[in-house]
C-alpha cells in the first residue's frame, strides 16, 4: 500500500530532516520553543505551493476531483509542498496509526506525481475528536514520507517563514459545550498554560523573524463571512499579535469555502481554503464589500507563488477554473 512513492521519489535530505524533527517534537512540551523545520528551496525564482483544507472524506464530496485538479495545477507550477489547514480526517480524526482512513483519505487520493511532495499539516477540530497522537506520530511519515504534522511549528523557507498555530485549544465551546463529541486533550491540558505559552512563543518567533514574508497558518477562522463566523478567541488573543508583527497573511480552513478578506485597518490578507471536500452552499453572512474580495461556496483550493517582491495567490474550483487572483507587492507596500 505504500505504493511506489519511495521508488519514484527518493527521500531527500529535507525529508530525513523533517522526520527527525517530528520524532523530537512529537512529545515535546509547548513550553519549549516552537519546532523549526527548514525547507531548502528548489526554485530560487519563486516558492510555489498549494493550500487545501477540510478534505479527508475518503474521496467523497468531490474530494477526488479536487485532488485531480490539484495535481494538474501542482505540475504546472512545479510546487514544492502542500499546506493543509486542518480537518484532515472526518468525522472524528484517526482512531490510531493503523486506521485505514490514512490511506483511504490521503495516500490513495492525492496520487498525482506533482503532489508527491511534503505536506505540512495542522490539526483541526475534527482531528481532535480522534487520536491526536496518531496524526502527530512519525509512524505515519514511515507509511507515507510526505506526511508532516505537528501541533505548532515554524517552517523556514528563506524569504518566507510560516508560523503554524494549533488553534483548536483556543475555542471555549469545545471544552464547555462539546455536545456529543469527545475531544482528545492529551498534551493540551492545562489549557490556559498551553494557550499562554503558545501565544508567547508565536509572538517571540514573529518578533525574531527576519524573513521578507511572514504567513501564519491555522485551522480556525479569524475573519470570515462564512458559516462559523469569526473565532472570537483568536480575534482577541492571536489577531493583536499578527497586527503588531505586521504579518502579511493568515491562512485557515474550518469554513467549507474559498474566501479572501483584506483587512482595511491592518492590511493583513485573510485567506480561507476549506473547500477540500464537503462545501456549504449559500451559507454566507454580510461583510464589508470593500474587504470581501472572494466568497465561493464550493469545493476547491488555492495556489501561492512568492518571490522576493511579489506574492501571487490564485483560487481554483473543483474543475480547475480560476475563481480569483490577488497579488501583493512588497515594493508597493513599502511605498504606501
């Protein structure tokens, strides 16, 4: 079942490094500094990657069709990796490292040659309803060398630094009103200290960052016109850190849509890529038309190409049709 991935693509030194870091970071305390992964760029002109979220449904709800289009776009752009914004396995995460859903929803779905690159994953709320340690385990990386999942970490790609943030423990209702769901909070409790240390570490990492571009990735929304609405805990606790450190973008999933909001006050771009499988038709709330650049209530994904001076973002639907494009210029920003 491991297929011919290892034969087609020899494990590079980068993958070895990532697996070792996963082994070291998997059981580490959040009180330690955020794990840092190094990505050695292949294309020195631009860093190209895809972003997908809310996908793991064993190919259903058009997941397979989205995966097919990702493969086509990934080959065209010669992507270097894929970012997952969480809710990797529905409905309730993985039951363990031997759960066949890992193959049924990931390995056997994203089979295109261009997608045989590292996948950097964060956890979503549905992932926390299963065995969290399973997704964090290096055993999954042994099953498929693409898989990299940590709670929170830094991905250093030279001109860009990505700050992956574990957002599920921020949401109060998962603790006080979980309904009929059971969450795996091992490694998170006591919650207040976990959250406080994570915020401190993210802020410290952003302050110290010398990267030209700073992008934060989390599962939950901060600004959205979608079903879930703004995650108030992140608005109160994480957003001020993003603003004070002049983050360029926040990328999330959680809302099953594709969305782009440009915050007029801070200039931060908020990108939602949560259309990996099941989408919610017509589920949109009012939002300032000057800020809401895209809201698409269907399946799809996004691509990003970043150079020293420009970031080009494209959203695609399930058929590969371009829905929205956006460019950010560091030169224009500096002159503003």
